[in-house]
């Protein structure tokens, strides 16, 4: 501790202000920060620029007035305009420079600054139809934003959900290239957050890590030019549904606060209805999560709702009435634009007694739900959701079929 304190005293004497930026939780960062008398930013989401942006805003400085120290050398992924010194070696960086101390290295280059807090603002006045990733019929194997955009647009689609189920791994340079190519075709991005999210976990660390995954997803969706982040809330595990929902609501409140503090206040968090019976994600549970903040909207996965009911709802006979009841429930819980422009997933899904088994194509008509009654209702009621098709390998073809059904009314 004495060498650390000596270094801190040297920096303060030089007129340098210091802030700790850590990926750890507040409970772990606060004791050390209090001991050395430093400001601190928890849940920093490194190597993404979330925590650094928060620290810079709090310090009230420009990027070229900030230096970054870390326990490992920062030879790559430095923020533009920032200097770096490895291993917390004391050095004078100038009286006008503010330093950020960090326990680990690395940030991706970015020019982002704070985002004005907004509500779930309007997007399209007609539904947007799109895909979760690319269909099997897409043959280009290299990363080619132009080819991806042209392929998606060739089906008449105007939405694309970038899949981050296994982690947020797309570099910001590639995200910028995708944004440029898809913007030119009028295609809007959303991001599906990692499957690792567990907002209802019995372990607090897992719940707090879930906040980090949402922050990473917000950073990516902003880079792609989109706003909507879709996520799974988690499972009930060995606790009651009521207890799981209570934990998820608490985590959701923390996540909204973290998103605002990170400067992503205009991102729209979208909890998804889930297909397995033991998962947290009935329509009522998702609407409860959306009550945490007025910017949140539900991601209603109609195939999941069909599968978790084991086909007793949204089948060929009951679908018109069931779809109407779902839309009525959304309107009652979230009046106004949120109910009109909700997010949706659609595919036919096979099920077992535990709920969802696997996604199918529109050609697999043994299982539901049927799409036509929903498209007719959306047209009749003047609703404008974003509808992402998650068919197994034919999502572009089936998304185009959804659009055609809607246009036919």
C-alpha cells in the first residue's frame, strides 16, 4: 500500500485528478476506492468504452486531456486522443491532464460521447420485417457488409437483428462498416444480447454480470446505428416464479441506471417472452419487467408463447382470439407508442412437455403458430412492430412471406 499511496500523492501534487475504472461490482470497488480516497466507476464493461466514457464525463474533460494507466501494457485498442502508461508507473502527464487508473487494460477506439435520454421514440409507421442473422441461402463466407445488406434488401426487408448469443465480439470498425452498408438500404439494426444473461440468478455476481452484458450490447447497437437490445431474463431455477421475478426486477432497475450512466439512455431494452416452461418469460412477466422504465418495450416471441403452452394456445383454431388477447394485454400494460411499436420474433416451433424444442421453417406446418391471423390483426389495428423472423435457416425467405401476408391484409 505505501508505494501506491506515494504514487497517488505524486499525481495529486502534479494536479492530476484520478478515477478508478473497474469491471468489478460496486461492493468490491468501493472499499479500496474509499481507502485511497479516489472516485470510482464500477461495472465498466471493459474492453468496451463504457466505463471510460462515464469517467471522462464525470471529470469534465476532453479525450485529449485524459491518460490511461493499467496493470498491463496498452499496446492495442487505445481510445483516440488518450495516452497510456503501463503498470501504473508514476509519470508527469501535465497539470491539465486527468488520469484514469484501471485494474486491466484495453479499450476500443471510439468517438462516442453522452447520449441524450429519450423515450422509446418512433421508428417506422408500418411494421419492419427482418431476420435474425442470415439465411442458409446466403453464400458469401467472408465478412462483406455490402453483400449482407444487398442480400437482406433483396427480400424487401428493412430490419436485421445482429446475433450476440455467444458474446459481443463484433469490432467497432466492422460495426461501422455494417452501419454504412445497411443504412444505404434503409435497414435498421437491433442486437440480441448474450444468452448468458441471468437477471433472476440466485448468485448476485451473475446478476451483475448480466448488467455488463447489456452494456456491451448497448455499445454495439449504438455502433450499428440501432437502438433495440433484446435479451432473455433468465430462468426460475430452484426458486418460485415470484422470487425469480423479484430478483429480475431488481436487476432490471440496476441495468437501466447503468445504461443511463454509461450514456446509452436512448437505447431500448427489450425483454423477450420465452419458450421453455421453467424460463422467466411469460407475457405477464415480460410486461412486468417493462414497467421498470418507460423506454422499455417487450419482445414478444409468438413462437415461444405457442411452445410454452404446448400448443394449447396460438394453434390453428385459437390463434385469432389468442393473438388479439396478447395485443390487448400489451396495450393495457403499455399504452401509447410502446404498444404500437413493440418488438417481435416469429417462427414455427416444435415443443415437448417442457416447452420449446427447436425452431422450424414455415414449410413445417405440423407445429405453429400460424402467421396469417397475426399479420391480419396488425394491419387492422394499425400497429407497427419490428418483426424478426427466426426460422431455422430460411429466415429471410420466411420474413418476406410475413411481409407479403401483412400487405395482403
